[in-house]
C-alpha cells in the first residue's frame, strides 16, 4: 500500500508518444514515412540550391582541411585531411614522395575517429567509424609499399594505445569496461596484460620511449581515479607502481625516456629512472599553481591579449633527456595561450639539479581566441622524442592553419583572421555568461545581422569557436555567429561545470536564453533574427529554451538531442549520466528534470519556431526516439506556419553522417535557419567578406 501511495504522490509524467520508442512497429514506421514526406515538401527547398553553391565554394576554397594536427614520426610527416569526399591520411617521405595508407581501407561511409603513428613511422594505428557507428577495432596501416595492413577487432571504441619495444599495447573491450592487450603489430596472438586493479575498470593508457607506460584506472560503474606507472619491455609481467599525487587532478601529461610531466593546477615532474629502480612514485612540483582567472567582467572585453594563467589542457615534451623543452597549452576562460619553453633553463625557482627541472627560456608563443590543439608527441627518424611539435588552429571565418613549433620564436598567425570578440550576458542570478561572437567582417562590428547561436553546456566540455564549412557559409552570406559559454561547460573551470549539473541544468538553459536576449538588446541581431544550431547536450539546451520561451528563436536545428529527461536512462549511454542530469528515480531530481525537459514542456496551441531535428539510426549514445517524440509533440501542438521537420538517416550516428549525407543535412539546415532569420545566400560567387548582412525576411505569423 505504501508503494501505491508513493506512486500517487509522484505520478509518472505524461508520455503520449512513448510508442515511438519502438522503431520497428508498423505505427512508428508509418509515422517515419510521414516525416519523410513532410521533409520532401519542406518550404525552404527553393533556397537550397543557392546555399549548396555557397557551401561548394567554401569547401573548394578552404586553404586547409585538417581536422587534427599533423604529426612527425620516423622522419615522416603524417596529415589527416577531411574534404567533401571524406577522410584521408597522407604520409610525406623525406624525398618528397607522398603515400595514402588509407587508400582501399576507407569506404564512402567511413570517418577517421583517431590515429597515431608508430614512433619509427613504420605504420599508423587508425580507428574508423563506419556509417556513423562508434565502433571499436584498430587498423594498422603500413607506410611503405609491399606491406599488408592488419585489423585488430578487439580494440575498444576510442582505444588508447602505446608502443613499447616491438609491442603495441592498447585498451580492448567496450566503451566503458576495458582490458589491456599487447601484441606484435605484424603478427602473433593477443596477450592480456595484468592490471593493478581488479573488476570492471575503465583505462586510459599513455606511452613513451624506453618502455615507459602510464595508466589511469577508474573502477566501473563508479570509483576513485588512480594513476600507475611501469617500465615494460614486453617480456615480464608489468610491475605497476602507484603514483602518489595527493589528490591532485591531472589535466595533461607527456613523457620521454627519462621524465614524465603532469599538469593540473601545478606542473609536476616524475623521474622515470628512479621509479624503475623502485623509488616512490611521488612527482616533484616544478611551478607555482597554474590555474587562475574566472568569468569575464560584465560588458565587452577583447578575446586576444594577456590574461591570468589558466589550467593546462595539453602539453608536449620536446626532446630527450632530463631537461627537455616543453609546450604548454592553457585555457584562459574562453581563449587559449600557448607557451613553448626551450630545453635547458630553470624557471619558477626549481632546482637545476632536479631531474625534469622546470623548463626555461620560454616565451608566450601565441594567444588565440578559437580552438587550438597540439599534435602527437613528435619522434625523429631514430624513434627518439623530437624537438618540435605541430600546432593546429581554427579560424571560424578562414579555416584551419598549422605550424611546426620548436620554441625558437613566436608563432605568427595568418594576417587574415576572423573578427572575434567577447560579449557578456547576465544569467538569471546575475552571473556573467561569456559569449564569443564572430562578425561577418570587420566592417560589420555592432551592426544588426541574422545571428546563429550555438551552445553545449554539459559534461565539463568546453565549447570552442571552430571552423566548419556550414558556419563559414553563414558568415559569407552576411550572418553572425555566437558561441554561448553556458554553465555546465568546461570553459571557466570545474566550478562553472558543476553549476550546470543536476538541477543546475535549468540555469544552463537560462544562460542560453539570456545570451540570446542580450544579442537583440545590444542590436547585434534584429528582432526575429535569431537562429540556433546545436548537437547532443547542446541540442537539449536549445530544445529546452524554445519550449520554455517559444518566441526566443525564429528557427533551430537540433541534432541528436535528449528531449525526454524522465526517461533519458533508457537506451544509449543514458545509464552513465546520472551525475550530469540527476536520477529520475529520485522524486526531487525528477522535478528538476521536468522543469526543463523539452518533451514535457510542450503546450498545445503555442506558436513554436521552425525546427529541424536530425537523427541517425546508428547513434549509440542518444536514441533517435528522443527527437522523434519532441517532433511529434511540437507538430501536434504548434499553431504557427513554421515547419517542424525530422531528418532521419539510416546510417548516421551521434558524431554525424557520411560525407555526402552530412553535406545534404548542412544545406537543409542553412536553408531552414536562413529562411527563419532572414539571411539570404548570395546568388553570385562570394569569396570575400560581404559588404553587409542581408535584411531580415518577414517572420511567419501565426
């Protein structure tokens, strides 16, 4: 009787479209067929040829199509390129010849999810996603002719790996439960290595020359993170030594044959020779606390310039020995700073005789307001850690660019760069919410322009301005782009991320709403000129905002969103997300979830904006039925002329679609967003910044 009373006090929320959760019933198949017919009859089709032509020009004129930084190994240069026809890996040999190891391996529906060259450059370990499915397995692709590739099917999705002696060591298993496997790359059976912990565990592996391995363990489904190290030649059982970090968090690390550097709030060094001789695995602190800064002050501030030191997000050891050079990449709020230290000097009062002493001779190499990444640890032609590393920088307007860094001088970015700046909105509690803005061109600063917002706000992951052909097309057409750095993301540190978890996710939604309202109030966007494009947790935030405030946006594209927060743990990876969203089985948490759950906030008789939902049948993270249920609810409830559309793809996944299908979705998205916000694509070729934004079209009235 107590259970009946409990259910009466906390009734299950209404769920009129639960039947859509079963994709194989005749009723669901009929509904999906109706959605395909609605998509085929979409009113924005007349604008799509112009958007497609503009997207073609953007892709054709892109100076660099590198989605990940280049890498050097064994005297070879490795580059990953992504073009309109898909992904390719190229290898440039010292004599200038180029090979394409992925030729004959990548199909039209394949995308490179990760890659790492062997230190001597003999082969590349590549993980592929086929038709959007985030599957495991590794392909070992030789770099010289006459050798055969090899496939290792047991490698885990997003496997981490290391090379030691003649062995390849990698994580095998599922996405969240791993074993550690070693095998000879050319032939031989797999050998499971002993782990320092028992039971289901999630592993992250790091390797360096000389057989040095670092291992991060986290018991599943939950448990404390621990770090271990060993020097393993491939013969005996690994002797894992625990690292005594005193509870310090580790945000980045790298190692050579002698020393391992670890960074978090401090810069630490671990003497690997001493550890191999049985010494305690206690790193030495080399620098004063690295973290600092916080949210920007109210008002507008530039995004390039000096700022307090922030947490290290990536580091690379440059060269062998006890005092190598070091490249440190820090996040300064919503921007980045890169410091490259040359080998040999001491800094911050570190004793010069200490192994792995703090690098000196450093100079700030670069401040950059968009995504900035370091390539893999470099190796010279003898397989030793090299003295330079590759940098990849994104410019939302002009594409990506790369540089090789050795600490000999500052990095000079291209003269032509995007007009990025930072605005600040006030959250519902007055907290400053930074918004990075990219203008169509320098002459458009502060002028009203149809504005496309994007957001993420979850899992402590940062939202960084990055280049994408569709975003550049929007800018070329005269639109503005705004990245909203809402609570829950990693841009402003752990406290900012924690403020957007659980019941705080409602504040994330309101941060987005505040940013949108600020852009109109400041005259950055005209009335009726706001659109939104987001994916995954960001698409949840957008969907929650448009159901909480239907008049906020004129159009939205939501890819792979969660929408039914009462049932987010059903299917996909939802069972792993209780810390981020809260447990629906807890009545208090359920009330907080329903406060912003888009599916449960749809009100009949409301004029909602134009919405396009994009889903893929191979999405292993968020079941497509989340978008389907909200699409059905909005389609039934809305009273306006704005369309509610579903674009479902049979081979798409959470990370997108194969090249041709992804391009079609981009064109449809641009057409819907442009029609809603009044942005008209140029009819004639447009290779430079436009003279000014198009005037807004009339918004459809209910």
